[in-house]
């Protein structure tokens, strides 16, 4: 008998719940779904309701939390799955795999550019690229730390100049993204 009485009390608040739901959804069908979800949750968790407290406030809290949880769930779903039929150039470039031949040619060009470096620039640059710190490179090569920094800087500039065709290609393709 207690559950039936509680269910009737919940049902008495149905019209105020519908008005409250319209504030959230701005759509009659979505509001009706939200009211239904709220009432089902209230019945399911009726043991958690403390008798003598504000039932309407408890129902509104359930509705608000249900709406927020559904909204979060939908935003996550839409961020993972794009529902548009048109693909933007950004989506195409980020999802496309690179041509393996293109990658191989690029790596060969980088290797050739590195081989063109003079040994006094090549060695500090490679050591830095491998993860050594400036002071470790200076100790290993027996040169001042300032010289190490200068040589790495010069090596970067030479490599940038020798590989600028890739920099221009990147600028051209990323402009549309």
C-alpha cells in the first residue's frame, strides 16, 4: 500500500515536472521522455526518499541530474561519431594514411641532409637528437657548452634550409585545415 500511495504522490507532480522539463529540452517529446525517466527513477529509488521532506524538490533534482547525465552522454557520443555526411578537408587529412613511398623519399632526403652536415655540427646535433643534454654533449666532445649550443643551432638552420621544400608543403596543406 505504501508504494501505491508514493506512486500517486509522484503522479500528482507530473504537470509541474512537464513544465520543468520543457525548460530543459524546449521540445515536447523530449520533455515527455525526461518526465518518464524521472518518474521511473523516483519509483525505482523510492527507498532513498526520506518521508517528510520536499517530494517535489526531490523529483526536480532527479530530473535535473537525469537531463545533465543524458546531455553529457550525447555530447560524448557526438564528439566520437561525426554525423555529417560531408567530410571536411581537415577530416580527410587527419584520417588519411601517408603514402609509404612518400615517407621513404622524405626519410632519404632527411638522411642526405644530415650527411651534408660537417662532422663538427653533425655529432652534437645527433647527440642532442638522441636525448643527451647540452652539458653531457660538451663533456663527451670536450668542448664548451656554448659551442655545443651554437653548433646545434647552426645544424638546425642548415637542415631547415636543405629541407625547406617540406616546410613549404606543410604550409600549403595545413592552410586548408
